[in-house]
């Protein structure tokens, strides 16, 4: 550390007169102290706090600007003005005996809804067909939120369908994350706007200080048609995820088709996101009473800076401590914090079957580096890790035969503690049974891993673990 500061001081002295370099060094030291106090008072998870402290103290002239750009989490801070989605109900008890239902009720989430129709979609061809069908059949409005809307044949094809519906008088609103879709501001969107559609970008990457946080990305992905039908999951609108024909290079992913009144809960999430990003006063669509659509029971769970509690994170923790038989997790990036890791370890040690399905090599090398020590830690506790040969992008969490979570959130600290995310909790029924079958099929096609590594790889992965909260 002293060496770093010495080199920095020499650099300043060479660039400026001695007195001015000294002043810069003093200011740099005082700023580091100030931001250390900010970090310690931020009440972050210990690993996240340690990573930021290390970054700011060792290289303050880089760490401090990054902290200003990337830190900040919950909407009650002065940097995030987006209204909270849910209002907590302290002291009020939810009906029934389901512990998770009671927890989410206390957080203010809408209750689980019965009479829904939920169907698991396990390949990109069916997902593309379902999205095309939802768009083409919409009569009143189409609301779409996605992280990536690619400028490729899949994106262009879906934009063509959206343009046609806008031309027919259907209200079309598309909400894109400014970072995820930074490369898609091409003329196709202008054509859609000219035909009456609306496109808005969430949370600009570059903004004035105090007007937002670059690190808080909208990772939610769902499509709503007429407030009665929806598609929700982890798939972005790009050829890596979906397409009209099979593709051997396509990633493994999941999404869920939903019909029923639970779509209204997603409409509320979309309305709040749209109003925040666009500045409009878009209200919830007026719909007739939605009748029974099926026999499934589901609950929409939004999580992120606009939710006072970490609802998806807390749901996973709660379910892991309730688990009696099995915990199955599918995720492209496995970077948990200490609490999640300990919950998995304890579950395995008390005899619960814990299996984690991840890609052998994901599309992010740094994420693979950061996961190594966590995977070896759960392996030692008796968990099993299965590696898919192709890129896995599915996000699924199954506990016993009673609960499953699907949605946009990865099993990492960015998704669970930083991003705007959305998931859906499904109870016993056809969709949950389909998810069990999907897991069993994937386990059979995957390779077991002990992730034995040499000293240098272990050292690199240990550094990756420290920096994991920043990835």
C-alpha cells in the first residue's frame, strides 16, 4: 500500500510543483478517509464492504470515482427517486400457514394468485413462437421490458411485428436498459416511434452527479399483452436466446408463460418502471375482471432498489432453511455471498440434496474466476456441482416439491442485491413438475465437477472472490 502511495506521490510531484503535489496528496488522503466512512456506514454485506474498502484505500484515485459512479442501492437514498413498489405491513399476519407467504406479505407484496395458467418454456424456438404470438394477438396494448434487444435477425423480426401492431393502433411501449441495450439505438426504433410506438431507456449510463447510479441496472425481462397474458424469464431478445429455428449454438435458457390476474402484478411493475424512466404519468391499464384461467398458483416478486427489502434474496434464504429433501439451482453465474453459501452448506450437511447447475465456461471469464472458491466450498460440504457443456443462461431455484422461483435474477450478488429484477414463485402444479423434469434432463447431460485447481488458479480465484461483489 505504501509503495502505491509513494508512486502516486512521485507522479504528482513530476507533474506539478512540489507544493501542489503535496496538496493533492493531502486532499487524496482526506477523500479516502471520507469515503471509507461512507462505505462503513452503508451497511453492505461484509464481502461487498471489504471489496470497496480495499479498492478505495489502495488506489483511491480510481476507487473513489468508481464508488461515486457505482455505489448506492436502495431507493430511500437521495440518489434514487424511484418510488418504492411495495409498502411493508409491519405487525400484520398473512393468512394460511406458508412461512414464505407470510414473509412476503409482511414486505407488502401482492398475495399469491390461484386460478392461473403457467407453462414452462424450455427452448428458444418455442419462446420465439410464443413472443410472436403474444405480439400478433394483442388487441389493446403491448408492454415489453428487456435488458438486451439485439440488432440481429431475431430483434429485427420482432421489431417488425411490433411496428405492425403500432400501425394497427395497438399501444406499444418498450422499456430497455440503457447499459444492456446501448448498441441498439438504430433506425428501426425510429420507425416504430413514427408509427405510434414508444421506446424508453432506463437509467442513463452517463448522468450528472446525484441524478442516478450507473451500477443500478434494470435486468427485468417480461412481455405483457392486454394485461392478461405474459412471458417472463431470463431470455433476452437476441439470437443467442431464441429464434424461429433450432440452432446448435443457442444457449440453454428458460421462461414461463402466464395467463391470469397475476399479469396485473407485472403491469404494476412495468408502470412504475416506465413512469420513472420516461417521466410520463402512465397508469395501470383498465381491464375487466379476469376470471379463472387454469389451476396454477403463482406469485410475482419484484426485487431491486425500488423495493425496501431484498425480496428474492430473502425468499431464497428462507426456502433453503426450510428445505427437507432437495435444493436445485440453475444459474449462469454462481457468486453468492457468505449467507447464501452457508445456507447451502448447512442444507447439505443435514442431508438435503443440493445440486448446482452451471456452465462449464460461461460468457464472462471474470464471473467464472469469482465463482471458483464458492463452488469448492459447497462441494466440500456435500453439495454437487454439474457443468453444462453449452452456455447455460437459465435462472431457476427449486426446493423440495413445493416451491420454485423463475425469473431474471442470477444466483449472484449483483442480481440479488443491486439490479432491478423480477421473478415468479410457482407452487405445485404442471409448471413445477415440468421444471423438475427439466432439471433431471439437464443433470443427465452434464458433467460432475470437483473443480480441482492448481495453486496459481486457486490464488487467482481467491482474488476473484474478494472482488466478486464489484462484478
